[in-house]
């Protein structure tokens, strides 16, 4: 199970096995307030790399056709290569300003 911690400037989480297998990072709905709107590009610094990416919004009926909803994902190939995703890896997004964010691994 993923652990999430959200503040006004940070989003910390632990990656699940599903995220690693699907090569994506799930952004919970409560953390969306930290980021630009889905599909709007922003700069993400990962180590020494500067990436332009965005959060995707995907329509879903995984809880039944009567309960359609959205899932929010970050699935950028360059980002995935930089992070070397593993289950239970802790990561932290830090908002630098409205268009720039830092992503780092955290100690677990």
C-alpha cells in the first residue's frame, strides 16, 4: 500500500508494486492542488536532469460503470529512467514555484 503525505509545498509517497510494473507514478486527487492542472507542462528536476512533463488524467470505471472517475498519473519515460523505480521506494515532490518542481528519493 502506498503511503502519502501532502503539504502545501510537498507530496511524499511510497511507490507501489503496481506503479513500478506499469512504469507510472500515481498522483492522488488530494495532491493535485500542488501541481499544475492535468496535461499542463511543468519543469521537473530529478538529480541533475531537467525534464518537461505533465500529469495525465485518465477516465476510469474500475469501481463500476455507475461510478466513473479520473486517475492522475505521471508516466514520462525520461523520468522513469532517472528514478530506477522499485516497490516501496520513497519519493518526494517539492514545489519550487508554479512551474518548477524537484523530485528526489527519500529514505525509508
